[in-house]
């Protein structure tokens, strides 16, 4: 059996299927993320996994630049329990705003895996920032970094602030 099907454009049917596989409290953030990318005219793709062990595993891939996902929404799996939202944070100034985020989002950013240099492409691209006198070294790539889980309505504004900031930041740098 084949692994991953190629990425397809997001359809209304796929979105409804995806939403039917997650908890009610998580549906609003998925809708808001997808709508934000669509409103900006940015590509939103989907993948459905075909391996038996990953049956029912779906991803929504949101792009700002053609070759790199900015946001990946997983309905389950991918090494995590339940739905997760992976965000590539390129604009390091977001770390200056941590106190304005919900406690859950702030804690997940601070506890995200430190850069493990798991790939040669990581060399020199980790983020270094200080928060409350503690140094953090986070990965530039999506790997297992900046993956938000157990999201409730109090977290939506914080995650959308990060995503809106990334869209604005990257669009000024995209040709």
C-alpha cells in the first residue's frame, strides 16, 4: 500500500471530513487558520495517509512561501496524541510578546524541543532568545518544534496572533 498521497488543494469536503475527526473545542481554530490563509490568497493543501497504521490521519498544509509550510494542522498522530498545529515561527520578535499569549500557548513555546541539529539544514538557523533570564534555543524548522496541542478557546487569539504575524512578516520578504 502506498504511503502518503500527493498534496491536493483543500476542498470543502476535505475540510468537513477533517473537522469531523477532531474535538469540538478545536474546530474553531482550524476554521480560523484555513480562512486566514484563503483570505490572503495563500495555498492550502491537504494530505491523507494511506498506511494501515495511519488510517484516518489527515493534514492541512498552509503555505506562505511555495516550498515551505508555515502551518501544518494534524488531526491525530504524527507522534502526538490528538490534534496538533505545527507553526514555523520565522519572525523572532514573536518571542518578545510571550507575556501577551495565553498561558497554554506560552508554556508550549517555552517547552518546545530545543534545536537538536537533526539535519544539516539546521546549521546556524536555530532561534536563541531569552525569557525571564532563561536562554532558549529552538529549531527553525517544523520538526517537533512549536507544536500546539490541547487547544481551547482561550488559546485561539494567541495562535492567530502568531500566524498573522508570520503572514505579514513573510509576505514582506516573498517575491
